[in-house]
C-alpha cells in the first residue's frame, strides 16, 4: 500500500509567546534561543516592542530554551517538547538580577506542567485536514 501526506499537513511545530516583567509589562530586546540535537543551528528570536517572540519550523524533539537580556536574570529551561503541528505557547516572566520570586519564569496558560520551580503549558492544535 502507498500512503501520501496531504500538502497542508505539517511536519514541524512552533514555540511562541511573550516575555514580561513581574508586573506583566512587556520586555523588548530579549534574545530567545532554542537548542537541541534535532536542529542544525540554534533558532533565535528577539522580542519585539510588545514582548512577543515566535520560533517556527521546529522539528519534533526535545529542546532547551534560553531567554537572555543584559539587565535581567537569564532563563534556561530544559525539557521543552515539540511535536508535529504543536503550537507551544510560553509566557516567560523575567526579573532583574538579584530579585527572587517563586515560582519564576513560565506562567501557565492552559494545562499546567511543572518541573522544579518552572511552570509552562502546552497548547496543541488539531491537525489540519
């Protein structure tokens, strides 16, 4: 038997979201980098003036996401999972050096998953016909 995949069916996923301060204000100029053995080179995005970033065409696999800014504590989150047609929304809270909050970094937007003090969520979209 021969099977074909419709042209509109995806083979990659997307990570997108927003980076804000503890008061919810957007942080522009944050470098968001995604690394993993499935990538030939790291994927990099820089947050816009409203704090939004978008990393597209990510092959299925396990990744490390890093968010860094000269004036803020860096975020380094391992265990990010991307699947086919996955749209993963991550809202990241960054704080100034020396400021502690608990838990930090990722705010839930739907189904909560927790690893140590970091919270993040997955938002899966149905596959397109």
